[in-house]
C-alpha cells in the first residue's frame, strides 16, 4: 500500500480526544490573547526586552499546545497504526513532523519525548512513571543571580 494512502487513511479516521481538544483550545485562546497584547505593546513602543520576554511567553504557550497534539497523536493515530501493522509508515510521518519543532523532543519544557512515548507503550492515561526518570533530561546548569544585574529602561516610558 503506498505511503500517501496509509497517511490519508489514518487522518480520516482520527478524532482528537476531548480532553486534549479542550486543553489545546483553551491554550490557543490564551496565546492569541497574549499575542494581541504584544501587538499593542509594539504599537505603544514598549521597551524591546519586555517585548522579547512576552514573545517568549507566547512561544512557550504554543509549544505546550504542540505537546498536547503530539500526546494525542501518539495515543490515537500512532497506537492504532502500530496495532494495525502500519507502524513504520506512521513513525516516518511523525519523525518528519518532529524535525520542525525541536522543543517537542529535547525535553526543555518538562516533557521529554521518552515520557510521551511511554504513554504509547502503556496505553491511555499517565505512563505510570515519574516525570523525571528519562535518561534524556537536560543537565541542570548554574545560572548567575540575575536579580543583581541592573535593568535599563527607556527614559520616556
């Protein structure tokens, strides 16, 4: 069976789990509102560093939505494809999508890919393992105390 047909058939038969759909929709609504606020900050000529911080917050929100979609995909489409003997095709498709967002695989947002894949191995719900048991967790780094550093603001704002 050609890969394009397999991919299409999995997409047509899948419905997002309601728990994930609800959480993703809420997070997207919050991110959209936050982005509107950033747009107003640009119009108001807000200090650049403050804009950068707010944009980072919006990006973080969107990355969390990506994680929700990944978890849903693994627990529905990927699980079903593997059970149906189409694992390689769906894994290839997923690997192609993962290359566009490293935050889904590097564990920097507290959910390493290993933890997400555990859901697939165990089934629905929590993987049953503590979140910090992954061998791929980032190594903690020591950061200098940023509170001692002076901040610079535009005089007219």
